[in-house]
C-alpha cells in the first residue's frame, strides 16, 4: 500500500476482464473532430498515479482513448437493466459511455475510469452518444461541491471539448460537445443485477457477487445477522449501509440528484451520473430538480425513500442467490442507519460535537424548523450557525447552547459568506464559457470549493468503517 502522503505509482488492474464476456460489449470510441483539453483533475489523477501525464498524453488517452498501458485493450460498454421512475426498462445499458480502465488507488482500492459522451454503443438506441460541454461543466461543479460537503461521489477526472455541434431539446442548440471521464470506485449498478435476474443467469450473478465482495469488501457483520455466511447477504448488508449514508449525505448537503433510477445506483454507494441536479434555494422537501419529474418522485425530501426503494429492487434481484428473509432483514436496517447517518453528518457540518443520537436528532429537527420558518438557504444556515455562533434564539438557540463547538482553525470560517451552488451561479459560470470562452470563473469556483472542503475536513464514517 502506498504511503498516504507520498506519490502513487500507476498500477493497472483490469479485474473486470474476468466478467467481460457477459457484463459488457467491446466498443470503439467516437472519432472526434478535435480534442481540446478543458479540465484535468490532477488531484484525482495523483490518487491513481496518472498526474504525470503531459497534456498531449492526457488528450490522447482521455480524448482519443488510446488504451493505458497494461489496461483494458478495448473499452467495454456495460450491460444493465433498471427501473426508470419505477418503470422497468430492459433496453438500457451504457449508451454514451464505457469503462475505459481500472487501476489501484492510493489506498489500494480498485478504481474505474468511465466515460460520458464517448460515442455510440449497442445500447445507444436513438441517441447520438454525445455529451454537451455544458453538461460536462455542470458535472464538474456538482462533483466538486459534493466532495467538499463530504458526499461519497464520483470525481470528474477529465473534460475534453470535441468540436461537434449538438442539438438538444432542453437547451439552446446547436451547442458545444465534450467527452468526460469520471473516476469511481465501481460502475457496478443495481441494474446490473436486475439484468441477470431477468435472464435467470445464476452463475453469472454468483460471479458478480464474488467480484463485488472481493473488490469492495463488506463491513463486519451486525449482531445476529441471519444468513451472514451467504455472499449475497453480506453484499446486501454492505449496500444498505452505504446507501443509507448516501441518502443522509444528500439531505445534509441540501442536494437534489434528480434521477435516482436503479441504473444510477452504484453498489459502492457512490453518487454519480449528474444531469438535472440542483441545490436547495431554501429548505423545501418538495423541491424537485428535474423538470420532467411531474409527480415529485425524486423531490428533495423523498430521496431517502427512493434509495430505500432501490435497495429493495436489489434485494429482489439477489433472491436468485439467497432466501428472502435475510435479505429483508438487511433491508430493514436502512431506516435506523439513515437516521444515525443524518445525525452524525449534521453535527459534522454544523461544527459541533455529537451528544448522542436522540439529542442530535432533536438538534436536526430544531434546525429544520428554523430553516423552514426563515426560508433560509441551507449553505447560509450552516455557515451562520457553525459551532453555535450566529445568535440563534428560541428552540434552536436553546438546543445549540448545550453543544460544544469543534475547534476551528481554517480561515474559511472567517470569510463573509459560504460557498454555495445555486442555479444562478451555475448559469453564470456556463455563460462565461459559452459567450466568451472564459474558463476563469469555473477554475476559481473549483479552487474555492476545494478550500471549503479543506475547512470541513473528512466527513465522519459509520462505526466500524475506515
């Protein structure tokens, strides 16, 4: 294992090849008119030993997709099914992306490089397989903000502008094109298992479960967990724990993903694939991010329900390899785990030391009530009341007064206002690029968000996790 502060050596490990015959389809990347490097995440690249690439090498690998040494010989478009707004769809898969490479990261974990906008695949249906440059810029902003707020998210690794004009129904067209690369711990979706259930492919599902447990180790078993000796049960417990924490992290961040379909759920609990996302302008459980979410299925306040429902669909798929009762027992842990994660993460973001679950839950309720009353923007609320400062009165002031603040040393907390990611700023950053090819506001925002992340420090993990 690499020293945590030292350089990381590139260590290719295309472990997915053991499953490739039925997990995906070898594909060729699009031949783009040009490859103009617009964003390279050297912080993420350093974690997998790729920060030493020159810009020309970077564009060759992440714009032309020349294989990395010792890695996948050809990109792999993954196959999966999924519930999309709770309607089952067997006709999906990687339609404008593919798995490009795998390698070991700083901590020894297996990491994936996957794409978005890299061209058509057998799963493109009627799509062009492309990504708008605006979509890529929005994904940079989403992942950087989420990472700074402690959410387990994919990292936007690279954005290369590709020189095509794209037509879209939901933004002014023609618009500029790009290909994006994301760094994730995995690209194994809930929908991957759903597909194998639909095909009744028991042997392949067994191999996939083994792959997940080998490369994304399960935590220690909870007391008296039935069926723990079964690999599918261990995987289910691990996923429930990760997804409960992910749901809590969305709520504490004031983030609305927008499209929480089962094909957008990763078994490692990483958030990824950002399209109509938003941050809350005020604390409103009914706030939706997607203009097409007419029923509010994935509204802010319904996200925990959505992730729990999705875990239920994974449990249904795993019945191909396990009995129902122990799967349900694992699923029933979601609610308590979620409540504990909200309390833990809320205290962390508010800059106070925990006083135990029951008391912390009362703190959360007092904060929510105050935000609703004041119509407060959540980022501003947390910043104002960080460590109990801010002169809160009434129930919130009384509750906060009993909490001990954490020691603050980062100068971020003395700045006049917090970082946020409201839609007006997102549009302004894009307008600078679109109208004047001015990337300075984007780079300045990324630097500011990373400064905020340094000030927060790492988010607290559940007991027994590292």
